[in-house]
C-alpha cells in the first residue's frame, strides 16, 4: 500500500506533484534520546516506496555536500541550526515542514539535472546516486 501526499493535499499542489520525479515527504518527527528523528518517505512512480529515518545533522551534512555541486540548493530554504529551544513543539513542526519542502525541491532538481538517472529511475538507481535516501543510512535501525 502506497502512502503519502495525494494531489490536492496540504503537502503539494497538483501541478507540483505532476512535475515531481520523486515524491519525498516527512510525515512525522519523534524524540529519540536527546534528539529528533525525522521519518522520511520516498516514492518513485506507483510501485516503489520506502521509509528512512534521519536526524537534523544528517540533513545538514547532506545539504553541505550538495551545495558544492549544486549551489542553487542554497535558495531552496534549508532550515538553520538552532541550539536553544529546539525541543519546542511549534518549532519542531516548522522545521519538519521546511525540511520536507527543501528535500522535495532538492531531490527533484537533482533528478532533472541528470538524464541518465531520470531515464532509469528506480529505488536502486536513486539510492546509489543519493545514498542519503538508502535505508542502510538510517539514524535508527529497525
């Protein structure tokens, strides 16, 4: 069963969904020990979907590595670090939304830039190209 945002949902508009090669959404955040873990779902097409679990610092490292090759990602609204007050529920929800938006824009920008990846898009090709989305790199192990 596939989950996630559907056309007309609060996450993306129908036009945005139609333009996406990869749908990425972050439906939940939970506190694990002293840090938040973001539940991220990735969907390619109609048949491939998987979850990954990431801490903010993993997103931050991912962003830093991408901006070297794709400077435009700096314009996609990556949420800044915050050391004080980062457990406030409202702030955590705002960060989750910003990470989701940033990740959707970034992933689809990168896929559009690489015709070989775009023409053979699968979970395997995608996670080989962007290992950040591989379940083997989860912040938590099942």
